[in-house]
C-alpha cells in the first residue's frame, strides 16, 4: 500500500508516519528529513536547499522529485510507502504519478489531516525529536514517558529544528495554502482522498487512519 499524508506543517504527518512504520512495517518517505540529512552532510543539494528551508519556502520541484525517485528505487519501499511532506505542488503530484507508474506501483489513499491553523504554531513551536532515532515529541502534547529519555531508543539527547519558529511557520503555512492545498482536487478527481480530524488527540487520529487503511472507513 502506498499513501500520502497531506496537511500543513504541524498537522501530525510525521507523528502518524512513524507510528505506521512501527506498527505496519511501512516506510516513511519524508522529503523534509531527506533534505535535512543533505544539509547536515553538506552535499550540493543540501548547500542549495539550506537557505530556502530556513526561510520556510519550497525547495525546487526537480530536487525533491529527484530524491524521491532515488528513494523509490530502494527495495524497502516495496513494503509500502508513506509520503510525508511530498508532493507539495501540482508539478510534484504529476511527477509522483510518473515515478510510481514507471515502477508499476500506484497510490492507494491520500489522507488529508484537517486542522485548525491557529493550533499549528503551538504544535510546531513545542516540537522536538530524539537526536538518535528521530522519534517526535511535544513539550505539551507528547512528552517522553521518562523525562529526558527517548521512549523508542533510550537516548538522552533531543533536538529542535531551526525553522520551527513562529515567523517561519507562518511562511510555511502560506506556502501550504498557496501551493499544496490546491493539489487536493487532482486527487479528489481520482477518488483517493480520505479526510481525518487532525485536531483530535494523537491516538484518535491514528485510529481514524487505521480505519481507512483497513477498509473500515
Ligand atoms: P508534521 O509532520 O505534519 O509537520 P508532526 O507530526 O511533527 O507534524 O507534529 C507536530 C508536533 O505536534 C509534534 O511535536 C507532535 O508531537 C505534535 N502532534 C502531532 N499530532 C498531534 C495531535 N493530534 N495533537 C497534539 N499534538 C500533536
Ligand atoms: P518538512 O520537514 O516537511 O516540514 O519540510 C521542511 C522544509 O523542507 C520545507 O519548509 C521546505 O523548505 C523543504 N521541503 C520539504 N519537502 C519539500 C517538498 N516536497 N517540496 C519543496 N520543499 C520541501
């Protein structure tokens, strides 16, 4: 099964993608994570992308579709791909169709996380992740069970993203509204869109997604 999780920054895409990886053996394909890895490694792509990401704007379609294509050639993605943060523009949606059909694969669902934008700044500002395994947490909504210790890998260091500040989040939301939300009709026309209430708590959002994947919604 191949699915897209669609929603603005802070909607809960990464949180749900990581859970689906752990519970269903699917594979999270987050272009944001891949770009951050490229920035950290200092690759030509990373050097080019860094300023754009720091400003909350979108990296070029050619770059992100290129890295998704390379990732789809890795065999683990045959277990089922969860596209998280991709596609973000109409051109990327077209590219994804081509990348999948060239490999004899197809999309099963586009799951839209419906959220109230007013809540997202708080979600993004409180976000932090395990510096070792990348598990996501929140200062208020999802603290580690044992303070200072990652629930998943037991590591003690955490990190925050430089673009998770109120000002950049506003730009990222505007980019979502202008360029990403308009791709929904493309997928609606294909009958792929399913909506979940992204304002519910993390477990409830997960239950709604599971019902869709299990054909019960
Ligand atoms: P995205 O990947 O869509 O940008 P994340 O999954 O990283 O969003 O979630 C943003 C922050 O909000 C994280 O700190 C996460 O722990 C928290 N979060 C995710 N889903 C919910 C939810 N349903 N209710 C409250 N907080 C949430
Ligand atoms: P994310 O981790 O999904 O919040 O993405 C962080 C940043 O990476 C975004 O604000 C963009 O600058 C960049 N980015 C991630 N995915 C894409 C994409 N599909 N298209 C363009 N830019 C992207």
